[in-house]
C-alpha cells in the first residue's frame, strides 16, 4: 500500500522528494496506530483520524509536524478512495489548526557577521564551511537545495545560481561577491583535496569526498553558532529567514524576495514583514507631515 501511495505522490501529485519522504513517514506512523487499535485504513472514521492527531498532540509533537501529518493523511485517504480501496474519506471534514503562525528566529546583522567569521579558514574544512555559511546567508537556499547544488549550476561570471526547489520548480538566485569569492576559494583549495577518487558533481562534499548531508550542515551551523556566542538554537533555516528579513529591511520588494526564496504564494513570504515594522514606523515619523 505504501509503495502504491509513493507512486501516487510522484505521478499524480508531483511532490518533491522531501515532501514525499515526510508523507510516507507520517502515514507509516498512522498505520502503526491503526494496527495497535485493531482497525484498518478502509475502516477508519473521522473519530479515528482525530484520535491519532490527539495522540500526536499528547506526545508533544510540534505544531508543524501535526499540520504536515494532516496533509499526509488527507492525501493518503484521497489515494485510497481513488483506488477504490475505501468507500469514504474520513479526513474530508478534518481542518487545520488556526492558531497563529510562529514567527521565525532571525539573526541580527552583527550575529550574522560573527557566525560567518567563525570558521577557521586556515583549514580546508574551515574554507568549505565559510563558503556554505556565506552562500546560505547570501541566497536564502533551503538546506536541501544547498546539498543538491551542482557545479554546473553556479554562474560565477554573472553572479547567480540555478536552483531546483520544492515541486521541482527551477529558479535563478543572485549571489553576492563575498559568497562567490569563498566558493571560488573552496573549489580551488579545499574540494580538490577530497574528490581525487570521487569526482562527483555536487558542489559541497565531506572530507571523504562524499555527498554532504543536511544533518552535517545542521551540525556545522550549531558548532559555529556556539563559537560565535549565539545562544539561541539556530539551523540552516535561520539563515534563510535572516536573508529574507535583511533584504526587506534594506528596501527589497516582497515579490522579489518571494521569487528568490522560491515561495509559491506571496502569503508565505509575508511572515517576514513583521520584522520590518519598526523601519516602517521610522520612515513614517521621518516623512509624514502629520507624524
């Protein structure tokens, strides 16, 4: 059933690989709960689905995880219905929680500078890590987009990279001079040391020349955050949030930021506007005749 559902997600829904993995993980957990309760997906009712979501909530699953689980189960039960493996969709009337969206943590400009300067660039690993941090902050890439980035997708002369984002949607993202300079140095001084026997196309690799995982990127950011004296818990997405926020603070348009982030909806990008309210208030006080 899960194999068939996977094919459905790829061929009918066209979801990204990361979304597909998340959906399958959610449905597998759901099927385990159904087995514990001695019932099947075809026999599932709205009460059964709600019981599963309550079970997740009681075990302190994060709101985002529960939201995604609802989306996963809706897709799964629609699949069962379309394949005539069930006669009803118990998720049809299940809604999404309407509590306010949590605002992302954003680094200050000073914190961003300290984080970028934290790697020891006297070492090959430090040069690679500096290039990674610079690129994440300069482009707002998702960590999955960073680890999948290939050598042919960087245009050094014109200063942009080609990114394959969620839903296999392609976009071009401009990259600043500082990030490009560190990438060039990494490609010239560090990467060749690790790719003699494994000359792959991924830009960022481990010291063994292997694919650099998302977990490894998360861990290196944690390490450099500690070295930079940043006390908040941060990760790759923090640099994405900071990229968007600092662009808006500098006067960039919301739709331009939306395009660079690869958001399908402008509503998703609008979460970043909260940080710009102070600047708007200052502009109002400075320029409005009745302020």
